[in-house]
C-alpha cells in the first residue's frame, strides 16, 4: 500500500507532485519485436506489458512515458 500525503510529508517535508503518464498500444510482429520496441524506447516509451494479439504472429504491447 502506498503511503498517503501526510506520511510523505512527515518523511520528506514536502509532497511531490504526482507523475502523469501518457499511454500507447502498439501491435508487435513476432519477427520484429526487438526492433519495434527499440524504436519506441528511443522516443522515451517504457514497456508496461505484452499480451497475445489477434493471431499467433502478432502481440500487443502497452507502453507509457511521462507527460512533459
């Protein structure tokens, strides 16, 4: 369980703002998974999860990156 604002304030003295994220869903082809994820990673996206896609040759990746 995450500590509430009062607990964070007691430890550090201030409450830091909550990080906001943007998300993207990306189809992954099994023969090009690394290349696709490397390209998204260079743009600051972090892989959150991969699930099976609509057919055996495809996966679906969920990515996030901090909002600027």
